[in-house]
């Protein structure tokens, strides 16, 4: 399936910018059943300074916001060909060693509720680690944490989201990652795009988890939708948690507030 993606991010500032730098991870990866046919990035109100692949093989761009700007528009768009592999990514590769994905991070640090869920999974699945048990974990998380926007943000950790009982795809992914790691499996966060049935205009990108298993390697799990990623999913960036794979991350000097607006289209 070939998907066309248009991702427009607009920042508006209350006062002219003195200094601001944006780190972009918006260019999809080629490989593992995914091929980028064409892609372009346009920056209005800023200048691209550098482009490189980071530790996790994410295509990364650094953008300097123009001095005195009150508005920055980032347009990232292109076509990607996707093969449905049922979420199977396969063997590990890249510069980041596999053991790195076993390490906890601030957003995946386990507390009593995450440890309790891991303990229950061990009891329910003595042969823990197979695809069946991972699907069961995904279902348990979806039941425990209702998909609901407006209650969590990018700084919300897995334990906090599980305790609250509601969250979004980012929270579902973090909980899946945290429990898989407690069970001894490398796990990572994926940011990307999803073509939603009957929906063209979206207000945010998507996120899911990938867990490494002996024999099959990396397998993707979208807890929010209860499936393994198929031909509607586009992988953009991966990392230990959201912070490693955030589509846009920046810093700014100066007073005044800012507003963010995202317009996203994913269509066949």
C-alpha cells in the first residue's frame, strides 16, 4: 500500500524569538517492509542547520528559528510504500545495542502497579515471552487504561498513566515497554503515522511499542487499537521512550508564551 502523508506543524510566539532551536524527527525510515518513495521538508520562519542519523538510526534535522520570528511553520510530506508484515520487524540492527532497550528510563520507571501487572502476567503465562502472551499484555493494558485525551502529556510516565486509568497511545506504549522490560525483554517506543479508516484530517501522529523476542526479533504492538501494525502504519522514529523518538523537540530563550498547532493528513 502506498500512503501519502502531509504533516504541518505551526508554532506561534507571543513575542519575537531571540533564540530557538528545533530538533525534528519527521522523516520515515526505509527498511523492514517500508520504503520511502519521496520526502521533503520545508521550513518557513527558520533555517535547517544540520541533518544526520542519531543513535537509533532516526533521520534527524536541526532547525534554527529566525531571530525575531513570531511564527514558524514546518511542512514534512511525502509518499511511503508499506508491506503488511503483521508487525514483524525482525532481527535487531543499528548502532544502539540490544541491551540498551532493557534499561529503564524516567518515563518507563516501574512502580508498584507496573510490577503488580508484570507479576500477574508471570502467573498467567508461565511460558511468558511468546506472541500470545504479548497480545494478552496489550489487551490487559487497553482494558486498564482507557484511551482518552486531555489527561496526560509528554511528561507523563507509565506508572502515573496506569494509576490514572486513562491516557493516549503514548501512555499505552510506555506501559507496554515498562512491563516487557520487567519481564526481561528489550522493548522500544515507535513514533509514526497511521492511516485511520474514514479519517483524513488528524491532529497528532501515532505511537506504539515494539518488543524483542527470541526467534522472531522485534514485533510491533499497537495497544490503543489492539493490533500489530499493518500496511496502514508508517514507522518514523524509535527509541527507549518518547523522548528519544519525539517528532519535534526544541528549546527557546526569551519571555512570552507559545502555541502549537498540528495538521496531519494520512491517505492512500
